[in-house]
C-alpha cells in the first residue's frame, strides 16, 4: 500500500525456499518460496497492516499523514532476506523504481522484521549503511546489540542475553545440575546457547552434551541428534531453537519413543501453538514474551471473505490450505472448488488464535515505535493541536535518530530502547499443561523482570506440571547430592557435577550437603557417628561410679579396716610376749601408716581437682615413707638386738626407743621436704589430656615436675632396698624371736610390685594409669600387712600356746 511514508516489513511466511542451481551462463530464475504457510508469521504480517491502518485513522499520531507499507516473505532464508533488503533500499523496487538504480524514491523509512536472527543480521548489514532503521519483533540474538556492527538495529523483543541468564537461573532454581543442550546451527541458536552455557557455568550447571543442527542438514544429522537425546542420562533438555528447526527435530523424536525428558524451551518455540501437537512435550517450561491484548485485532484478522482473499496471492494460498479447496478454477490441483460456505471464524489455527498474543504484540509495538519516530520528525505540537507537514522530505537517518529517543505507552505496554537498541527484558514463565479434555495448553505460571534487583527478578506464582504429568520436580543430576558427613571428590576426566561422595576423615565433619571440604572439630569436640555435627568429647577419669573404681575403693577401705582390726588385736594383746617382743610402738606406728596408705588410694579416684592432685601424690609419698621408716626401724631393732648379745657389745644403748623414733621422724622429714619443694616449685595440677585418645578427653593430674614425682618414688624405693638388705642380713637369726624373714618377704613383694609398676605406669593409657598406681599402693600395702602381721595375729588368735616367752626364746625348727 502506497503512502506518504512507507514502512517495510519482512516475515518468514513460508518455511522453505525453492533451491535453484546456478550454471552462471544464463540469468537465474526468480527466487520462489515453497512449502506450507506459517500461520503465525502470516498473523504477524497482518498485525503490521492492522497497526498501520490504526495509525492512519488516528487523530493524535501522525494526523493527516498516511503511512504505506511493503511487506515481503523471506521464506526464513538468508538469500531471500538479502534480496528483500536490496529491494527495501530502493534499488530493485518493482513499484516505485523510476529506472535510476541510485534513486531513493522507493526507499522505505524503516523496516519491521525479520523474524529470525540470521536473516536480520544479513539485512542489517545491507540497509545499515543507508541509515535505514530496522526494528525486529523476533530477532533475539545477543550479537545484534553490538552497535559497532549493527548501528541501525532495534528490537521490541528482549535480547537472548537476558533470556539465557533467566534460563540458567530457572534450571538452577529447580536443582538441575546435569542437562543436555540442543541448538539450531544458526546465529540465533549458536549465540543464544553460548550465552546460556556461560551463565549456566556460573550457576554450577554441567552440560552432558551440546548438539546443533539446521533444517537444511541431511536427515542423518537430525537422527544423530535425536539418538544423543535418547541415550543421554540427563533428564532435562534445554533447546535454543527456532520453531521451524524444532518441528523437524520433534518429528524425528516422535518416530521412535524416547525416555521421558523435561524440555526447557527458548521463547522462539515454547509459545508457538503449532508445537502443542507434540504430546510428549507435555510439562515443558520456558520463557515467553508477555501475553498481551490488542483491541480490534481479532476482528481485523477474521475480516476475510473469498472476494477479499482473491485479491492477494498469499491470502489465497492460505485460504486454500486452510479449507483444502481452490478459489481459482483453472488451477491444476486435486482440490475441489471452494463453494463459498467457508467461514474463517470456524478455523482453528495460529492465524485465528489471539488468546496468546506475544510476538504479535512485538510486531505491533515495532510499527508504533517507527510511527512515533516519524511523528517526532515531521510533526510539531502547538498549543493543544498537533501539526504535521505532509510533504516534508524525510531522511531515514532522521527516523533512526528519533527512534533512539522514543518512549511511549501503547495499550498499557511501555516502549523504549536502551543504548543498544534493546527494550527492558520482561518474560512470562509458561508451562505446557494438559487440561481436563486431555489437550495441551500454555499456562502462565510466573514472571521474570530483569529490571528488578538481583535475586528478585524471578517469581513463580502457581503450580507447575512436569514431564508425563508429574507434580514432583524431576531430578536431573550426574551424581546424587552428597549428604552431610561426606565430601565431594571429583571424578577424573568428568565435569564438576560428577563426583564421588567420600566420608569425612576421622575428626572432621561437613554439616552441609554437597560440601567440597570437611572441617576439623575444635580440640574438645569430636564428630558424631554421621560426622555431620561436633559433639563435646566425653570426659574420662577413674570414677567411684564405675566398676573398676568401686572395686579399687572397696579394696582400699577393706585394707584400711583390716589394718584397724589388726591394730585392735595388737592393742587387746599388747602385754603378750609376741607383741612386746617386736617393738609394739613401731608396730602400732606401722599399722597407722598402713591405714593411711590404704586410705590415700581413695584420693586417686574421682575427678581430679587442684587439691586432690596435690594431695594424692604427696599423701602417698609421705605415708609410704612413714611405713618404710617403721619397717626399717623394726629391721634395725632386730639386727641390733642380736648383735648386742655378743660379749662386749653395747649397741642397744645407741639404738634405744628414742633413737628409733628419731630414725622414723628423720626419714619421714626428708620425704616431707621433697614434697614441699615439689609443691612449691611445680605442683601437680588437673589437666585435660587430648592426645592419648582422639575421641575422648582424659581428665588426669599432670605431674607438674616429673623430677619431683620420681624423686618421691625413688626415695621410697631407696628405703625399701635398704630395708631389704638389712632383712637379708638378719634372715639367719632365730626364727621364733625376730621378724627378719617376714620383713624380707614383705620387701620382696614391695620391690616386685613397684618394679613392675614403672613400665605399667608409663604404658597404661588414660584412667588406667591411675588404676595401676592404686593397684601398686594396695598390693604393696597388703603385702606388708600380710607378711608382717598375719603370722602374729594367727598365733595370738589361734595358737595362744606359742604366745609365751619360753617359746619365743627357743630356736625354731
């Protein structure tokens, strides 16, 4: 249609182009399109006509100005699109050409189209040097945002860069980390998928395969892509494909059933209602352009009658395909002649379906954007009226400059362009759901708005259905998530999403799923069995509540009671010869020290504290030295008593009772002095032993000064050896009169116990170190009381006839 200013339009109304072989000797045949008509593309072209008619009837936008249009079919072919671009540039226009090949009389002010990215790129490179603005309604390749290469390109549909980011966030949102990727081998598919894969890597998503194909490729190539999809382990497939290419792939997949796959679609095909016939795509989700309403468009689209259709070869072809009849009788075809009863209102096709106006609104807004740019160039507002100069010579460059500034609202939808010629990116999340009748329909389930703050762009506001009608989100991972208590170990040669789950090492935990590292617990904590939580280590010490502690405490108290009973027996028979003959004073002092020896072992049981740590070692050291001093005194008494019977000997006056007491006090004082120095300089103290056992804490008494401990123990040993030597010297004295042999046996037991104690003490772990020390105290104490006092108690209680001076003075057998 002619007009004051002409707008060009390019749409892929046919999907295929008749291929011509050139021999370069004759003029090539004119390019021609073949195949069926794309009903949606036809609707887009008609929407452009509708918008121009609306503008021409408007009193506010371009009043008094008539817009014309030239609409071409690119056949979704780059070569046809290039040919059309030259026509739109004015050089080859058959209507307006004046014969001058350089004339601009046929040049359009702007172009709406093309639908595909690759044809749009080719067109932009041709019309760009003429400064003819191109406003695409469906070319989404992110590469077209490059103003260095495409300075005159604009679009009303968001760039694939925004869609790729949104798709990556969508995949991440549902926990899919193992996906397949299929793309069209075109600028739209290759650039869109490259942007998506880059965004997916940032989100930690791995791709099992990435396949490409194009509609003109041999069928074997399409079959190979279909087989890859069937054999893959990824349950989710992301497809960045144009509708024409997608149909070919889906037709191939439908020939041989494949395992259920969750499809994620780009807006090019996921909102195309022609795709809904592929039932195995039920549950597919993807981003589509916002659904819109264009008042009056449906009536315009349905305002077709056979008489109107006959005036347009394109509409004639559409009518004949839709109703399977022919309008022209002479046409060679098997179809019957249309009888005039055909009603476009009863037709079910993408052309008549205006319930999902998405891309149509983009084409509609593109026309209005160009009209506003022309309006701003040729019209001026004075007072309350707008005046437009009808015959102003307008250059396309001026329209280009004005397009950069447009900012208006049409039917409630804002239209503006950023510095790259892109609009604000807003998408609807659509889901292919089965309705009650079993047919598939597009349902809007969410929204994506790139202008919102990070993290708030994405919103899902209703339930989704998934592949095979499922209500649970399908799982698509290379390896199941590693639970708490394990860590990821990447599998060699595979993507980061493929890994093994290895339990955390001893002493370490991971308290989150899919952890790459395990973390050590604090020193006083240890992992639980699942190794996902650090628990306080159990504190271990020799307790009065455990069996070992009870047994040792019982023997300790029992020994003390036995010693007291022995002392009571001796006291009851203190005037008897056997008690008096063996220095009763030292005997009672020895029994007192043995009682303390038995009782001091109780200080080793229970939780160590500052006072108990200092008391247990010093009490043990002093009481045992007191005991050894008494035994040593008794040994010296026996030895000197028999030496004093020799002629001329006066030894007894040098070792009488006073000297015996002084000996005991002196030897004991030395031990008291050693213990005092130990306690002053470096006393024992309670300590948490974290090294012996990794999984528990040993609460024990640290020695403070090991030299002090071994000095105390060495001094006891020195006295014991001294006693043993003296007892051996007196062993041949009369048996009935002295205790030499009894002391010898007791010292043998004492020395044997403490000699074996040293390696056992050093090698025993934890609380058993304390148990060994208590056992040594009890064993040596029982050895002393048994060897020294048991025979005497036996005679006192059961053999009183031997408890006489005569018997004691006689030489034993």
